C-alpha cells in the first residue's frame, strides 16, 4: 500500500515539473519575440501611429486618403490618429518650403510704429483769381467809335488802348472845364473870392472827368489843350487776358455796361472739392500739389488759402481754395486738376505696408509669418493711410511679420474664398472629409 502511494506521488511530481517546464518555454519564446520586434530607440508607438488622411497645405477644405500634391506642387500634410481634433488655427496655416519661398519671391516686413503723414486727394478745377480780375465798364452813356482790342483771349498790357468812345457828356464836361479855365484866366484883376470860385469850377469839371475813369495822362493832356476832344480812349487797367468782350464797334453803351473783362493769370486758384470725411484735416496754410493731364509728369505747388463754410449736399464735399503761381500761363481757367493735400502728421501709430493688405467683401486680411515657411491669414482693422503705409487698429502687434509680396498665396478666387471661409468657421474641420468623401486626383 505504501509502495502504491509512493509511485502515485512520484508521478504527480513528474507531471508538475513537466507542466512548469512547458509553461516556462512558452513565456520565454514570447519574451524573445517581443525583444526582437522592439526597436532599439523605443519609438514603437510613433511608428505604429495611423495616418487618417492628408490635408491641403493651403488650408483649403480638401483632403485625400493618399499622399498627393496640390496645383502648386506642395505636398499634402498627413493627419495622424489623435490629431484630427487640433485647433482650427492649424488648419488655416499655410506651409511652404524654403525653396518655394525663394522661387516665388515671398517677402515679409515687420509691423512697426511710424508717423503717418496722410494725403488727402481731391479733384479741382482752375479758376481765375478774383482779386486779379478787372471789368471795363464806362460810367457814362456813349458810343464805341473804334476798337483796338476786338478778340476774346487777346493778351493786353497795362495802359494799352482798348477803344475810343464818343459821348456828348464827355464833350460837355470838357467844354465846361475849358470855359472855367478861360474864366479863371480872365479874372486876374477880380477879387480873390471871384478868382477862387472860378478856380473851383475848373477843378470840379476836371474831377468829373476823373470820376469817369479818364486816365491821368489824358487829363494832363486835356489841361494843356484848349479844345475839347470828340472821343476819348479807354485803356487796360492791368496786364492780362481778355476773357470776355462785349464791345462791338459802333454800339451804344449805357453807364455800367461791362464791355471788357480782363484777368491777370500770373496767379490762379484751384477750387478743390474735399470730401466731408476729410475736411476736418484741412487748414489754411497747408501745402498741396496739383497734377494736370495736360502736362504729364509735371507737378505744381500750391497752398490752401480758404476753406469755404458751406457743403455741397449733392457731392457731400466742401470747396477748398488753393493758390498757385502760373508762370508762362500754362494753367488755363476751366482745366481739371488732381489735388493732393498733406495733412499734418500726428504721433506714431502701428503700421504695415499697404501691399500687405488683402481686400475682400468680408474686410481686410493680412498673411502673418508665424515661422519660416509657415503663414496664417488674419483679419485686421485698418485706420488712416499715409503714403505706402496704413495704420493698424486691431489684429496685429508690433514686431509681427506680415507678407508684403505673396500673390501666389491667392492665385485664384476659389483659394481666397476658401481661406476666408476657413476663418469664418464655414470650412471643413481637420479630419473631416467632404460630403462626397475624400477627394482623389
């Protein structure tokens, strides 16, 4: 009995040892296999990451299940498992290789503080300087006996004869003067009171002719003469151009009739229509420049002299008077001019080049350089513009770089719309396929 129990116990021990040896062999094999499969650098988890899809490098709502390139030759970006929920800003970013940047000529400039001297643009027209315009209008009734200047636009000099006129009133005034002068000479032996009275009568007759704008030279000749002249000559009061002529030889004129209008065009005005929103920046004394299509490449210097107190309700603009010299008479009344007024510069403001701004129906956008080869579209709010720079009110900080030469990033209308749709939240999210599945090309 004891022998049977000893044999059974020995068999049980042998079975247990066999089972343990077999189990140990299995575990050792698994460990060996695991060690052989594990990479030496411990990056097994990274190599086993699964690529879900490939995203458009321009941030467009376009994905692909396989590697591909866009129309510009840039590789689509792989999106791994676990990255599909990244921030949407990453989807909007544009990545470009350094070779592409050099090839396409991408240039960036830092956002910086500058003093902007704003330019105000307006359209104006050349006008006659009213202070240098003169009208020839006789103060008596008469007839034009002869014309010396008989064409509009004729240039005249100060003192140049314009016309000879006949007037019974002129002849009568001359005769009164001669009679008074003769009476004065014949009363040498009269009382001082009588002589003074006759002298005053002669002076009054001469003053009457003077009040009729008879020139001083003609009055002097008249005082030396003894006979009344039938006609008297009207002369130009200034140097200038005849811009209006109503005088016709032989015509009758009445007191106050404007027979000639003569303008001195050595200096002219520009009446510029400045928009209502800019008029607060215009002050008398500001410098300005004017360009005319008649003289390409030539700039005329001017100065603002007066801001009119009224606004034109049709054009919502205020006239501003500019004064400028007109050497050679190049500027003709009635010509149109492009006017640029320089508003005074204030303090320093945050600015970017105007070439960096992308305009769309949704506002203004710039491309910010986040890192070499990585860009992001960003909406901005702009202020006043001065020269090649514009003020930034919102959206950028000093020192950030914006792309100033990147037309390749918006090479088509569809690209631009897609970028803006991604910014407004209407574009596809990273890891989201279009409605008809992944695009394949």
